[in-house]
């Protein structure tokens, strides 16, 4: 739906659902990553955001792990050391702020503290040359 | 240029040029990340690959850092603990293999050992819903 003013492209919150969070778990145990996804999915989703479960974001040493992306104009961020019990609200808050920004950069002073200290990596906006 | 057979979209090798590689360096010192980029840029570039310097991939604790991406159909990978002196040939080799794969997944047995052990994170191919 288009409203007045500029409409940002959708953002996507990726949640690694296979994360063991460094724990030695039985094969059939519900994983911390799945708990994290379930907690996030049980909350109201901010406008313009899609939440996507992912099998493995390969940040296994510093999980749980989420990533935020949102089209070719935004930076993609990977955040680690997420706690499935403590952080779901913070993550959705941060994801909403990310969606509001055209470049995917949340202003530092508004950025959630956890995002400031637990960025695992970021990928710049796409500026790919034309296909060969 | 289009040749016979299937043509893969271009791939992009991103190199963090600001990386200090954990060293305490004078402000005007040439950084390990810049050395890495220069070493890579001085070599022949595999077909279909673009090498792009990036200001910061924010994997500062485990640098030097590179990333590989290549359009919406491929996984994006971030690799760390790259040595500017030892690894440039391996990286270009790996980037060429990445470019050859439709999904950005280098078959495990062919994957460079360094890539196997030093993946910092990966981001799945884009499957974004339509813009709101």
C-alpha cells in the first residue's frame, strides 16, 4: 500500500533458527535459534518488515544470530550474541528503525546498545556493474 | 559478453581496506586491509569478478576481512582472518569458484581450506516479497 510521503522498500529480519547458542543440546531439543524466532514471530510485526527463518547464518561461535537487509540501497547487518529471552523486543525495535532509514544505518545515538556492541559484519549496499 | 552456455551473473569481491588486523598502528600507516586490496588488485582478475574496496565491513576483531556476493540468487559470504601476504591467490581462486556456482556455494571438497574454517557469517539469497 502506498501512502503519502516517501515509502521505504521493505526490510527483512533474518533469524538463524538452527543456532545452539554454544550449548551442547540433545538432537531433538528445541534450539535457542528456534526459540528466538518463535518469540519474535509471536509479537506484532512492525510495518514494512518481513521476518524470515534461515537454516544457518554461519555465525555459530557467536550466536544467536540475526541479520537485517532491505533492498539494494541499504547496508546489510549481521548481529550476534542475541538472547532469545531478553532481546526479541529490542530486535523488533531495531528492525523498525532500520526500516525507517533509507541506507539501513540507524543513527548511532538511537541505535540499540546491543547492536552497537555486537555487530558481527556488515555488507555495503549493492552497486553491482551490469551483468557481463 | 555473452558466450555459449549459461552465463553466471557477475560476482563481487569486497575487501575491507580500513582493517588494522588487530594491530596498534600509527594513524598514517598503510593498513593491512589496504595491503590486502593492493595485492589482490595487482593480480589478474578472474572473468566475471569485480573487486571493490570497502571502508569497513565491521568484522574488526577478526580481520582482515573479505566478502563475496553476486546477485539475488547467490548466498553472500563474509570471511575473516585473512593474511594480506599469504592469502591473495587463494582468495582470487575462491572468488573464481564462487562465480562459477549459481547459488554461491562452493562445493565443500573444492572449497579453500581457509574459507572452510573462517566463515564469519553468510546471508541467504534474496527472496524479498514485493515492496509495500
